[in-house]
């Protein structure tokens, strides 16, 4: 099973051994390590992977999942 974790003010962390990341042509990206992080800020120089640029750019995102059992609060 794969899990995608939305990091607060950061990347999308993809966990799981049964995950293949493919481009628009269906070609797989080589995955040097697992878990791996995908950029969602748009500033990475290694897209689709996160290179840590989100911190330098001050990326902010407050999309915490809220539900009856949510343990986290929205980012501020
Ligand atoms: S989310 Fe990390 S560089 Fe974009």
C-alpha cells in the first residue's frame, strides 16, 4: 500500500514499496530512494522531486485534512 503524506508547508512524501512514478508518456522515473518527496511548491530544480527549495522560497500551504478524527490543526 502506498501513502502520500502532505507535509506542512512542504512536499508530498510518498511512502510504500509498490509505487511507480511515471511521466506523461508512461515512462518510469528512477527512484534513488524510498520514501521520496514530490514538489508541490513549483520551485524545485529537480521536478517532479522536491529539492528543499520550498523552505528557501517561503512556501506556505494550509490544507490539513479535517474530519471527525483529525489530530492535526490547519497550518497557520
Ligand atoms: S515542495 Fe520542496 S521544492 Fe517544492
